[in-house]
C-alpha cells in the first residue's frame, strides 16, 4: 500500500504527464482519474496535488 506522500507524488506526476501529452489516450485519462480518486479517498485535496505539481 502506498503512503499518502507516495500517492500525492504519483497524482502530481500523472497530472503533469497528461498536461504535457498533446492528445492523451482514453486509457491514460482513465488511469489519471483512478489515481486522483485514490488520492481523494486518502484525504489528499486538489490544492495539495496542484501544489505538488508546481513544486516539480
């Protein structure tokens, strides 16, 4: 099981990857949605993910 910090890093990395991909495939978007949902379930907010994205 991933720690909250690991899940936050994964969510931020995934968001950054999608942002850099000109036309992400449906499976990439679905995977991102699952990762973000898991982060939310762990108590991570969108603001925390955004801050982690900007810190990278």
